[in-house]
């Protein structure tokens, strides 16, 4: 696989279409003084004062919509607003139209896009492939499309990106990578399961006798 193909595959991990969600209740019904949490994706931090703009109550939809429109990222804004101050709401989890100045508060988060992912992967690719190969060789307690190998590799890549941003040492970065690789190997279902961390930690301890690190065991657990 070429470096360009690898970068494209990694990018698709973060920009895949969101899964269909179950029908949501109509948010127009309820206490007018209730405070709702809303979010949206933006290309810049301009709030368009005086304009009624579309938001959503689903963060995944906000991020997904941004990256489908602009592959090099932008901004994610999240805020709170009283139900009475909303201009219009589409039923069943649809768009929520509101004016920015009516928000109680809001904050921005910059989202990196394709260019950042490709550039950064060149710096962490060697470690990624080492531990991605480990993930392929590990035995999982269940065969899951949600918490299986693709999920483990996404978590691994995010951990390596964070380690790079935080300036972690090579030793600490590899410790984090081991934790990412093992963290869901002991999971037996895809729902809330408090014991899956400890189960994954025990698998790490049994398999990595020569490389065992108590700190990694603690993070997985």
C-alpha cells in the first residue's frame, strides 16, 4: 500500500458517514424555560449575528456535516439555549434554527482535517503500523463491528496524535499505544460493561510478560 493510499484510508476512518439513528422525540414540545444543548460545524468562528442559522442536538451530525462539506476541517461550536428562544425546530431530531445572540453561552473547538491527518500520520505512521499489526494478531472476547479491530485502530491513531501534540516520550507513547490496543479485547458485549477494562488488562498481563508495564495495566483497567 502506498503512503497516499494509507493516508486516504486513515482519513476515511474519521469522515465515514454517521450511522442512521432511531427517531427522536419532537424537541418543540416541553417546558419553554428548559435549557437545551445544541451544536454545529463551521468553516470559521463567525456567528452571523441577527441571522437564524441551523444547529442540531447531535454532536456527531454537526461534525459529520462539516467534514462532508470541507475536508480540511473547521470549527465545532457547542452552546446552550432556552427552548423559548429557538426560532424553529424540525421534528424527529432535525435541524434547530436559532439566532446566535440568544444563546446562553457557547464555545468553539477547532477541528483538523485531511491535510493535518496526512501530515501528522507521516510522523506517527511507524508506531501506528507496529501496533495495528499487534491488534490484528490479538484475540478478542467477541467479534464486534462496534468495539472490534477497526475501533481499536481508530483509538490507537487518536492516542498517537494526542501523544505527539502533548510531546510525550517514545516510552510513554508506546505505553499509550499498548493500552489502546488492548482496551476492548476483553469486552463481551457492546453495551455498558464495567468489567471489560479489567478483562482487557488481564489479557495484556498474560500476553505481554516481557513488555509488561504496571502503568499500561492501570490505564486499560
